[in-house]
C-alpha cells in the first residue's frame, strides 16, 4: 500500500517546523560558541603551526572580541526571533570566515561549519524576500 504525500497545508506546517528548528539550532550554536569565546567552557584543543599563529594574533590583537560578540548577539537575535534577517546577514560574514579558516588551515574541522551553513540556508531561504532589497540594482 502506498502512502499519500502530505497535503499542501500539512507540508507548510512541516516546513514551518523545520525552519523553526533550524533557527533555534543555529541560534543556540552561535550563542554557545560566541559565549565560549569569552567564558571558555569548552577546552581549546592543542594547536600548532599556522593555526596557533593565526589564533594567537586574533587573541593578542583582541580581534576575537568582535568575532565572538557578533556570534553571541546574532545567536540571541535568532533565539528571540527578532531581527532575524540582520542576524543572518551578520552570520553570513562569520560563516565565510569560518569556512576560509577550515578550508585553508584546519580541514578536519569542516563538518560542523557545513552543518551550520545548511541550517543558515534553511532559515535564510524562508526569509528570501527580505534579502531581495540587498540584491536590487540601483536604476541608472
């Protein structure tokens, strides 16, 4: 016996649940990792070579404060469902840097950024109409 595909209304309900779950997971991930940058509740693994140099420069210059603050603030915005498009825009830059770091310096850590990026795209796709103004060309 073949099961029937969900009715359109049911599919919309499922999509809303998936987007909600993705937004909450994305918000939790960035809030937790953003706060970890200040509170250090996850121990840092031993580092060497280019990774140690790069992260050492971020720490000594205090550049990490901006990075982790943006992550924590965006996480809070996602969790409270306030200014979600702004949070997604902030996180797009953060994710681009996370990907660049892992691709160029620490490829073994790439699976987590891939999962987080999938969550980002799920939430962003649900708000694609709000991004339209960012991609609108100014009339000449």
